[in-house]
């Protein structure tokens, strides 16, 4: 046994393992952790940019909406973040003790085993890995309605539960408008801009209330979006103050569809002529 130990030269392999653990594995974990932190920082930057747009939108008279992203209370996510931090804490400090190396090895081993999928827990570990590595899950988002006068909070929305349909739509449209402003990098007033801001809205207002639809369209107009709105005819009277042209599509015999393009002025003229020529019986 002594001769075998001498031939195997375990002390040398132990030193190589320790060197590999400190210089490669732990650094890889640290790089992985750093990449996740960069993604969380990017989310915070985007929230801050969207909030700059939200400040300019009146959610209610004298009030605006601000988005907040707070750390998730999910235990698995918090434990994962703590485990990553524990793997890299003091890892570059030069601690050469055997106890330190063993501890780091076990910490890294636990994480890698879960990423690979432990025997008998493959599906659970796969779900866990997707959850903890998607940094969007690291946040719990809420919307704070605030007074412009002193920036005091009026109400916080952690979800849309308990709100009326119109209130839910209004909140969703406000955040959507701000997100579009961020997506298009709209940092100039709509009246001063000469940029392409084209958005297609396919029956987005089909089930919404007239009030919330008008609120949304006024928001989109304020940030200068160029809209193509697909909507059934029953919503046309709500949308027409915000559009410059109408494309009427019909399919009279089921074989092919027809498109007729009109300016909004031409549409008004034809509608008025149709209403004036219609008899009382046909109107009923």
C-alpha cells in the first residue's frame, strides 16, 4: 500500500486539483455570477428609462405611474443567489488551507449537480435551473401611482386584482406606452421628432371600454406613434379622432376580400351622405 501511494503521487494530484479549482472552476462560477448580475443591472436600467417616459404621462390628473422592481422573496432564487456568492467569496484572496478548498469544492459541486440534474430529480432540477437563471424572476414588479406636486405615493399596484376592467386596461396601456417609448428610444417630443415610430395594434381595443381606449390612443398620440389599428366597425367612432385614414375591408361573397382606402375626411363625408340618404325604415 505504501509503494502504491508513492507511485500514485497523490500529493501532486491534490495540488493540481486545488490549483484547478481555484484558477478555473471558481473563476468560471464567478464569471457566470457576474453575467447574471449584468443582466439584473440591465433590467434596472430599462426600468429607469421607462420611468422617465412615465413621468411625462398623466395617469390621473396630477398623478403619474412609476415602476418599481424589488428583489423576489422566492426562497429558491434567494438561496441560489446566496450559493453563488458563497462560491466566490474570498476565492481570490489566496486562502490555501485544505479546509477552504474542500468547502469551495462542495459548494461548487452542489450547484453543478443541480444544473446537470440529480438522479431521480431530473425534471425538478431542470425546472429549478430555468427559474433561478432567468433574472426576470429575481424581481417582483409593482406600479406606484404618485402625485406630481410632492412625489408622494397615492397607491401601489402589485397586481391588477380588485381593480375594475377599465382600471386594469388603463394601467396596462400606460405601461405599454412607456415601454414603446423606450423601445423606440423616444427622447424628444412627438411634435419635434422626425423618426419612424410605426406600431400595428391588432384588435387591442376590441373588448376594452371606450374610456380606456381613448386614454390609450391619447397616450400613443402624445409620444408620436404612427399607428395602424385593426378593429371591428363598432369601435370606429372611438378611434376615428386619432387616425388620418381608414382602410375598409369586406368580403361580400366569401371568395376574396376588398380594401378601400379613404382619408378620414372622405370617410366622414361618405358616412354623412349615407346617413342623410337612409330612410327611417332602413335605419331601424
